[in-house]
C-alpha cells in the first residue's frame, strides 16, 4: 500500500471507529438482539446432541455463530450503507478528493466485526451456561484466527460487490442479497459438510464460506474437514481471488456509470 493510500486508510479507519463509538448503545442492542435470535439455532443444535457430546458440540456451535456474524453483518454495514454514502454526499466529496470508495466502504467492516463479536459473546455465555462447558476453546489458535480472517475478507468483498451493484442499479443492497442466510444453513457453516445430506454437501462445497468454516472447525476442536486441509486452504484462497475479481468488475461498472451519468439516490426498502 502506497503512502497516500496508507494515510487514507488510517484516516478512514479512525473516522469509522469514532463514528462507531458514538453508536455504542445502538450497536450493543443490535448485537444482543441478533444473539438472542441465533439462540433458536443454538437450542436446536443442543437439543439433538447428547450431553456427553457437549464438550465438542458447544464450541462448534459458538464458532459457527461467530462465523455467521462475520459473514452476514457486513451485508448491512457495507452493502446497505451505500445508500447513506450517496444520500450524505460523501460519494461526490471522495470522488473530487481522489479518495478510494472501496477503501472507505471496506473500513465499515470494523463495526461489523464489533457487532459479530458482541453477538457471539451473548451466544457464548448462553451456550456455556446451558452446556456447562467452555466454548471459546481452540486447539490451533493460529489456524482459527486465519480461518475467521478469511471469512471476514470474503464477507467484505461480497458486501463491496453488493454496494457497487446498488450504486449502479439504485436498488438497496439487501434486495440484491438473498443468499446469506441460505449459505449459513446449506453452505457448511451451521453444520460440518460431512454431516449434510449428499445433495446439500455438493452445494456447500460449491460455495465460498464452507472451506474456511471447515478449517475453523479443525482448528477449534480438531474435527477433520471433508476435504484435506491443504485443499480447503487452497480453495479458500481461490474463492477470495474470485470474489476480489467480482468486486473489481462491479466497481469498474458502477464508477463508469456514476462518472458518465452522475450518481443517483438508492431506493428504500
């Protein structure tokens, strides 16, 4: 990253962190409500598990919930925020200043991570209390951190694609996003790929998040991934590269339209 871009990144990160600090109570409410909703899935997972399996199942549930927060929240904090980006006139200011729209929007992943961690903390406390076992365990902390980082990078790239598509189409990003919750269920995040029905197993393997999620489970409790760990890591990197290419294509299209025709307000849901 060049000096100018580094200064931009520092300034934008500071801006989003300061803005986030002014909405602490709102974000805490968001995190708690999301966490309480997710306990429906948690209760289902624990109900069909024997108490003897809690030392393995409980951490798997906890890390799956954190992965869900990291993959779903950026859709709103980045993709949906494009509407405010246009409405507040920040797009034009950054365009005139030569600032990076992608970098500014990507920094919205900071509050997304904070909300995801908050929701996971709520669920973690609940699971730990119900199951009576520690949930934030990791047999390989480095691999666990790398897998969660990969999920966050994927979610950020996907949300940037949605943001630029919404700029080009003037449609709210959540209307363009209809697969996040589906991917959580059938995409190898809520449950290991090996435990999905055969047809859903093929769907999970063809989606991006399943591969870092399999590495996450390996790192957390030593659960063997469906594919060899090296293959899962290679597919994770391949998906990140593919999603980066999709982001670049969406950005090029959206900015070309905006610079030729002007940016327009994005409709409300």
